C-alpha cells in the first residue's frame, strides 16, 4: 500500500495546528531521517464545532507520541492563520489580527481510497511562528512532514500562548479546538416576555429566546426603534443633570457653593506654578473651573467641580480633574471613589441615594469616563465608596430594585472590552453582587471570563461573553454558544 500523500499549494491550512503545506518546486528537500509512524486518533476531533471525519478525510488528523497533530490547508482561514512559504526562508506562520468567521470545510473521499499509513520525518526548512524562530529538531513535539505535508502539534505553547486558542478534552467529545471568534454578539439591551434583544456587529440587532434555545433571529429597523425606547426606559434612576440656575463660585484659592467651602485650589495652583516656572516657553493661563449642581431632595445637593489646568495644552488633551461633593444641612462632604462626573442618580424608597458614574462603551481620547464608579449616600448622611469596599476598579450598574442594586465588579475594563489579544482560556473573573441600602454586599455569581451583564425582569442575570459568541444565564445555569460563521447575515 502506498504512503498517504497530500498535494498542496503554497498557502497552508489545516486543523488545530497541523499545517498542510505543498512544497513547490525549488523547495528544500526534507531531511534524511528515519521515518517515524503517526497514527489516526482513536477519539473524535472537532474544530470550531465541526466534527472531522477522519475515516474519509484526505487531510486526516494524526497523533504522534499521544500528541494531536492537525493538517490545516482547508482550515487556514477558520484558524485565523497567515501562512507564507519561501523556498529560501521556509515556513512562516502568523496569527491574523481579525478572525475570518469562515465555516470549516473538509473534503471527503471514499473510505476505501484513503491510505492508512503515515510515516513522518523532520522538515529540512526553517520555521517561524509569530516571528519567532523554532528550533524544530530540539522540540519534544516538532513540526513533522508526511510526504511533504506539514503537521503542527497541539501543544499549549502554540495553541494558547501564540494563537490564543482553547483546547478541551472529554471522553465523549474527544479533542475540541476553539479558535479566536469574530465577535458578533455585543450586549443585551432590552427584553420582552420571551426574548432578549442583543446588539450585534454591523449595526444589527438579534432576538434570542430567553431559554437560549433555537437560533438568533434578525430584528428589522422598525422593531429596532421600539427596542431602543425600551432600553432607555429600563435604565435605573435619572440622569445627572445640573441646574443651569445653580453654580459654584471661585473665591481666591477656593471653590464655594452657597457660601460653603467645597475645596481649596492651592495644591493645583502650586503644581502649575512650579511647572511654568521651569518651562518658560509656555504661558500660565491659570485654571478653568466649572460646576454642575443637582438638588437631590430638600436637604441634599450633589455638586461636581471640574477643574482644567495647564491650559496651554489644547482640548481634548487638557488635563482635568473632577471632585464630587454632597452638601447636606450646610455641610459639604467629598464623595469617595468618584473621580469622574456622575451619569445617573438612583433614589431609594428609604431616602438614600446611589450616585453612579458609568464608563463609556468605547474608549477614545475624548472619553471623559473610563471607569465605572459607584457611591452610596445612606439615610444617616454617611457616604460609602463602593469601589473601595469591593476592592474593584470598575463597577457596572445592571439593575435597581427597592432593596438595592445588582452590579458587576471587576478591575480591568480595557482588558475586558478592548480588542486586544487575550487567550480564550485566560483567567479572567468577574463578580456579580447584590448591594443593599446600607452598602453591604452579597456575591451572587463569579463569571469565569469577561462579558457584559444584563438583569431581566425576573431577576435572571445574563452575560454576553467578551471573547466568544456565548450567552450565559447565570441564574439558571444555562449557556449557549454560537460559532461566528453561524451568525453571519
């Protein structure tokens, strides 16, 4: 019986990291090595949800020393790999910045036409992975050739560290590979009695059953407008809005409201003076002091003072600070943990208030709020900084009820939401809490990963994962993932 032969072009593709490579004329000959046998796996193999028919595939998954090796030619786009062959420089394998959302395809042949013998040798050409030269001969699981077809090992160093993939194993499902997914599902913004409405890529909106059964269905433009109104109505509390008739005033080196001193400007003025004294090419234009004043009740006022300094630096890069104060019964107290302008105020039935500063969804140089911040003014007038209490940089307000808030607390918004490279099995954790009206917390769930939370009308907490197109109902324990290629319009 002849050895199993696979003829490829110069582009490489394949499963998990088995790279199918057709060495064209002029390619270096493979090293003169004693061939080592590779075997078909005795367990199932899946790539991005597609079960590989190893019995009929001309590009079978193989194993060597109990390590999975996968061919890649039909799967290069699905895997998100750029493969370049050069006769002099060898094979270069590079992770693409954006997944392609292409469904895996596998060529099948008649079972009788597929050879069952696979002899492998070390390749005789250089190999680079993400720009790093690989000393293939010294690798315990090297890249191998089967009749000029390159096979790549599924070791942690490559699958996780270099490509950010996730590998799983179970006795029932066998070896499962999940590569980076194009993010289609972004966040849940509203609901009806049966379904969730999810913002999706390309300005789309999808309707997903609350039980997570079935497939998402598109929402037309007319329905989208109604959903957007529902989303606005469900936001807790009221927007923080300054009274145009009320303002703080500057008197010499301090800021006052209603003859009550809120803060001294001396530390800021002294810092600016020292800078301009040493940097004489710039002109000291002083400070710009602005205020927003909102009356919360007959006894309580929320005042936010915004101070811009170093005015020689043009907007939006001019340095600024925000200070929030509660004025009650003629006394001013600084609001802990609030270093940004509040966005919403939630009044509770007992007369206490939640003061919320929501972070913007998208971060730019003009984004004023980069973290989620939360403070509580209880009925006794005591202020509680909830970020400090929970030990987290970010708090997202998800829902408000008569007895408190449901929030998500975490500490790296940029890692959670920026499109930076994060392996699919990175150890991200986000906690969901109930906060009562005295500022006491009860942890409800710890989500393994990063995502955007939503609380429905029945109190179920749903999470849209940040990295893959998965929605989880933390309350019921149900979860559903869709592959990116399934969600394309």
